[in-house]
C-alpha cells in the first residue's frame, strides 16, 4: 500500500498542461497487432483516416491505464480528450448523448443533454468505479492553472461491467489510474483490445475491449472517428452472416459457450468525434445512428445492456466560450448533408467493434473464468469465403 501512495504522489504532480504525444507514423500489419481489415473484413465504402482511429479527428487524443493483479483483477480507465488540458472547459464543445438501452450507471449525462456541451475528457471504466474515476478526473482537471477558481465542472464517466473476469468488488481503481491515463494521452495510434477500460470486458462471449475506427467524409466535411468499449452479447455477425463457432467451441465442450453463459446482456459505450461543423441537435442524430452499427454486429440492445453514445464536434467556430454573454458566430452544416455522417458513424462503429475483438487476447480471470480471444485465422477464412 505504501508503494501505491508513492506512485499516486508522483503521478499527481501538477502539470501546466497536457503534453500530448504527436501522431506516430502508421506501422505495417506485420509490426503491430492485426486489425479487422488486415484479416479481409471491409466496412462500407468511405475511406478511413490515416490511423483508422478516433485520433484522426484533429485535436482528439486517447489515454489509457490498465490495472491487472494476477487473474483476480483486469480493469482500467480510458480517457477521450477533445482538447488538451483545460481547453475543453474554457471553450466547450458541442455535444450530445444518445441512449440505446439505459441499463447503466454513467455520470454527467444530464448536463450534456441540458446544455449541449462537453467540457472535460470523457472517461470510460467499470461499473463500480464510476464514482472513483469521477473523483479522480475532477481532481485532475482542477489541477490545471486556468481552472484555479472553478467551483463546478461536469465530467462524463461511462461504464461497462467487467465483473465476470475481474473482481469488481475489490474497488481497485482510483486517482492513480486516472492520472496515468491522462499522462498517457496521445493523438497517435490507439491501442485496442484488452487495454484500459476494456481490460476485463467480453463481447459475444469472446474477449472484447477497446476498439476504434474512422472515416474521411466527402465534400470537405472533415473526419469522423469512433471509439468503443465492448462488453455486450448476442450472435456475432458480418454482412448478415453469423460468424461460425469452431468445433471445439460447441456447447458440449464449454469453451466460448461457457463464456457466453449469462452474457447476452452487457453494455457498450460509444465515443464519437468529428470536426464537421455541427450543433448539439445534429450530434444527437448522429449518436443515435451509431446503434445501427452495433446491430450490424449482432446486438439487439438486450434488456440488461447499457448502450450509450456521446458525440462531439471539434469544429473551432462552434465552440462555446466559458461564461460567454454575447452572441458568438456559428457555422452549422445543413441537415441535408447529414446522411454522409450517418453512413460514416454506422460503418465506423461496426468496424470498431470488430477491431476490439481482433486485437484482444485470451484472458483468464477471477474464479477461473476464461474469455478466449477470437480466432484470427477463422476470421480470415470467414472473410475470404464471403468475398468469393
């Protein structure tokens, strides 16, 4: 415990601003964990961004911290930054929340819905850590010198329940993990799979986790990116075809079927960023379409599933100055051009889910529970068969 306090003291040393790492050059598939496209899957016709990640949207960064303790604990924190440091509070971002099925414990949603703005990084974590992560993120935001006189800040914390693989009752997460995720923030490639808030999650009975994807919009509309925390169930599918079980995973031998027991429910959080010039109402329309991407993968937004989406725009002309009292000019995209963003968010959400599965690794958790990684070669064969 003393070493944890020492780590916390070190991590909470105030920083004047968030020094986000610059985007890294793309590596070849042989040098990194394969993604869904490397295995032959394709999602829609729009081109991806350079990283095929939410960080393709200008200014957006992702930071993650993972906590593992043998087989007992697999959990963590994932932060999505619309801007570094205090930037989101000083000039807020148009934002909207959509709820597909509200079986969740998120914090901070009502102010986003009421005011239509996001003023801090979005945090994702496990169900019972919402309070601790909220506390840690508020404390970290208030360390920024520009917020020295702030007495109220709205942070959004989303969650999925990783208690099947991780000892969620241990209440392991706290300020140290929030600070580490903050310090790890990067505008480069996003690590996927069993990382951060996805360390202990499952998807369709396989190991799930963090996944991301992006689309470049036609007509100079910019980029749209998605990041998901997958922890839901159903029957995994692609282009209307169910992904097949391997023979050794048939119900008689346990395997994935054992992992699927009780996993038809679950949750998924979807973060959506774009630099297209949108207002909160339009962002709400885009956020709602993201659930179509979940449906393509096989989700029915089950009874016990908490399915949420938060969408925000980083367009500079539409940001709202803190405490502004005079009208500010806005550039709003005509509704007639939103269909392209609807297409982008559906395709990117579907691909992000598959990326979370393909990147994941086997995880053996508490009480011997086991979540197998999806068989990448089986995915490759499946994609090849459908391409014939």
